C-alpha cells in the first residue's frame, strides 16, 4: 500500500512538472521563438511551424514570426501559405529587409512571374547591390517573353555570371529575339567556351535554336544531348517539342513518353503527350497517363486541368469537377480553369454554379486581354524579322 501510494505520488509530481514545463514554455514567447528558429535552421520544419503557429495563437503579432513561418512554408512547398505569411509580415513590419525577396521567390516558384517582378524590383530599388534579386527579375521577364526587360536586367551581370550556362542561354536568346545579332553571337560564343562539349551544353544550344525558330540547327544539338546522356532531363522533352513543330506526332509522342520516365515529377511531358493522344482519340490512354502523372505531382494545376479535359471529352463531367476545383485552388487566376469548371457544372445540371464560374472566366479573360493590349501598345517591334545565327 505504501509503495503504491509512493508511486502514485511520484507520477503526480512528474505530471505536474511536465504541465509546469508546458505552462512555462507557453508563457515565454521569446524562448518559443528561439526554439522555432533553431528548428528552422536544423531543417526540422514541422517543429518550427508548430512553434511559430503557437506564437500566433498566443496573440503574438510580429513580422519576424510571420517571416519565419513563411520561410518554413516556402521550403516545404506550401507556396500559397508562404505568400499569405509573408504578406502579413510585410503588413506588420513594412521596413523589414528580406520580405520582398521572399515574396518574389514564392511567386517565382509558383511560376507567377508577373506577380514576382514587383517584389524583386523593390529589393533592387532598396539595395542595388542585391544581384540575386536582379537576376531573378531578369529571369522572370525572360519567362514572360519580355526580352528587352530581360536583357536590361541580365546584361549588367555578365562579369559575375560568365560561367552560368543558364544565364548565358537566357541573355543570348533575349539578344536574338531583339535582333541584336552581334551581341547574341558574342554571348553564344561565351556559352560554347564555358560549356565544353557536354550534353548540357548541347541541350542549351538546342533550346536556343528552338526558341529562335531555327529548327534545322536545333535537331542535331538536341540529339547530341540525348545521345551523350540518355537520362538528361528535358533532352527528350525538347526533341518532342521539335518533332511536334515539324508535324512528326508519333515521333514526338515517343520522345515525350521517354521524358515521363526520366522526369516523372515534371508535368510538361505528360501534358504534351496527353494532348497528342487526346487529338488521336485515345481518351482512355490519356486518363491512365494523367492519373499516373497526378499521383506523382498532385499539386500541378495543369495536369489536373488536362485530366479534367479528358474526362469531359469522355462525357464524365462529375469526375472532372474535383480536378478542376483543385486546379483553381492552386491557380485561382486562370480563366481557362474556371471556364472548364463551368462546362463541367453545366453538363451535370448545376446551372447556378456553372454561371458563377463562367462569369469568373470572362472577368479573368478580359483582364488578360487588357494586359496584352497594353503590352502591344508599348512594343512596336516587328516579330517576323529573320533570326540571327547563334555563332559566327
């Protein structure tokens, strides 16, 4: 009896100590914040998220807390949550350095380049020596086919980035698109000198020829890339792109199929292969392909949309709806997703929801058209001029 009571007392003491420890921790935001930072630095993202989340629940409204939480989300791929956290941090601490860069990075990782540019621009304006932000701003312009802005941002970085093959590729293509033939040739000469005779170099040259519309030059470079390293990501993909542009659809499908095996987590080859198969009437094959692709990459909105399109073509709109709904969660400003969801709702008799989605699609499309008209009004350059050679 005595020993039983003693054991119960000891257990109660340990329980009270544990509770007191928790109470001390909860009542000490500074200690909790420091522990969260240590977890973040050690890569223990779940622990860090829990500690920063608890601080917020305790009522701590600090730019540093939200910034650190945003970094956790950024590193774990929860990009929408990262953007929300960084925006809250900026609201609480508008002068805190680093928030704009992190916001730009989050949008960049979402491939929302237009949204990323103002944040990178703000970083450069505040700190002209921040070359990372300038590089990323230039890359965003390049990805949006804004080649004049891309060249303007990237060109001053030549001394620092002469060994960066991707940088040289972007700058060279930008010059080529702007018909600055001598500048393009000089950059591609540097690319050849820096890259050596490697599959990666041949891939970049093939992509450059392809971007500049020189299909005859693209073929041998892309074939050399794939032959030099059969597992090199994107070599088969761009061979597929070239074959499709040349009207060789079966050959393109073969290359895209190879790319899906090499890079199962990348959506582009799956999308292009599914488009070819769908046009050939192989709806069941497309559905099987894209179900596999979505399993590998469930947060790729383009894959969800492509799969939904296949279900719509097969007259199974109910199975399309969840994929389109998820695509919109991931990319809410895509008017096509809203339009396709409206179609799916209409085909299932949900007319009210269909009308809502169609209205959203129209509003988003009008915004896109307005932006395109503004861009065209600023850009009087012709786009039908001959393309320069990559090298003399």
